C-alpha cells in the first residue's frame, strides 16, 4: 500500500499478525505453514548450544547474587531464545545494544563472562571494551540504548559502511519517551536498526495491558512508518529467522524494523524482587510449559540432528563456563575505594581532593 506525499510515494507497512510467527510449537514440532524459512540444522544446533550455556551462566549468576558475589542480577531465565537468537543473527560488523537483562546475549556475542558481570558486581561503569565485539555498554535507564543505536548506524551509513544494529529492549521500555524518539528518528532517517522488544509481560510489576491499548507492541511500528513483526519469543528458530531477515533488509537500505517477541521471565525482575506479590503461580506454570530450550531440543532429537552425546557436550561446556565464573570471581581483588576519584578529571579539583582525603581518613580509622 502506498500514499503520496510532496516528495513522492511512501509505502505504508502492513499490520503485524495478531498470532505470533512460529516455526516450532511448544511440543517441539514443526508448524504446518511457516511464514519464514526455518534455519538449517547447523544453525539450530548453534542456537541450542547457546541457550544451554546461557541458561547455566544465568543460573550461576543468580546464585552468586544471592550469595553476595554480585550487587544485583537481573535474570533472563526463560528468555534465552530471544537473546541467543538475536546475538547469533548479527553479522560481524553489526552492533548489539543490550540492556541490564541481556547478559546472555553478550555472552553469546563473545564477551568474556567475567567482564559481562563486572558492571553487576559494581566494580566499574562497564566491564568490557565495546569495540572488539561491537557490543555497546549495558543500559539501565530504559530505552536509552535505542537512540544511541540510531545515531551509530546513521553515522556508519554516511561513512558507507554496511552496519546494522540490534537493540534489545523490554515491553516497559516501549512506554518511555526515549523509545518514541528512537523509533521516529530511525524511520525518518531510514537507519538500519532492528528493535527487538522482549515482551515478557511485566515491566517489573506492571502488566503490559496497563501500558498500552495496542493489539500487540509490534503494531506500534505502523505509526512510525516502519514494518512490525510479532514472533513467538520462546521459539529460537522463529526469532532467528525473523531477526536475520530484518537485519539483512536494514543493511540493504530497507530501514528500521520493530519486532515484538512474546516471551516470559520465569525468575524475579532482579534478585531483590518478590514476583509472587503480583503474578500467579498458574501463569508461571503456563510459560514454563513453553520452555525455549526443551522445545528446540525436542525438535532436533525428533529429526535426528541431536542426540545424547551432543546434549552432554553442551552441558559439559556450560558447566565449564559456570565453574570458570565461580573461580575467577572468587579470586578477583576487591575494588579500591579510591578508584571512585580516578578517571573523572585530568586534574582533580579541590572539592574532590577534599572528599578523597576524607575517605582515606575513614579507611585508616577502620
């Protein structure tokens, strides 16, 4: 469909489907009429491996938070399909813009697991160099990463680079003004950005139906003049297929895309949350029965692409990652309190020097 404006015809995107795009059902069976081609078995095996390792890493990080080894940890237990599929869909030259809940995506992208957790331990502003793996720092303010991605890709396109960006955000982030600004500028500038909204149903304790009257979050794309896709976020095959297509189209000049992935976080919002106060056990059980890891495992076993030896190999690798995280965090030096004053000014001003002296006095006094 097209409309005519003073500068020529403009394509009006079609409405997203109310039923999410799905390639593999909750029982691990192929859907009858797939709307996007399914990834091959090698890709599906890579997705399963990434989810097994990512889930074990997430479980280990959650345990460390309970033990005091991390200041906080926002678990992504149950959302592995979105994070692993999104990260694996990126090309080497693309950028990932994660949030505080996207540690598994960073791990999948190749960031050192200890550096992934450094921010959450409270040591530094960000525990990794963004450049080697093209991963922006994890953002805590909701949707602030979205406009950063638009700016980076706009600049890259002006330099003639075929670079796209994947922005990870939650359903709550779509209610922020920063999201509106990013969507609008991305569409106006035709920036090669894919916004992947992990709709887990809750912005902490606020359900999505109290955030919007839109039929799906993907429908919001139409108002900005960009395509929107509604996908089963617990189907790693579908997420990978849709995100891969959207990134390829963005790189080739097709502009931004908004993808809503319907998923669920099985754990609390963070280790300090009490989700039993706002959600029912039956709801959690419903989503546990749609687990992304067991769904893909069932498919690959049924089609003869994965067996016990493959799953054992993935589990062993996951355990090695978890053991390495435990060991290296236990051996890590405690941060020097005086680092609070480092790397702020080239020449420390008198007011800050006075505060540093006060801190030294307190530390000497015990």
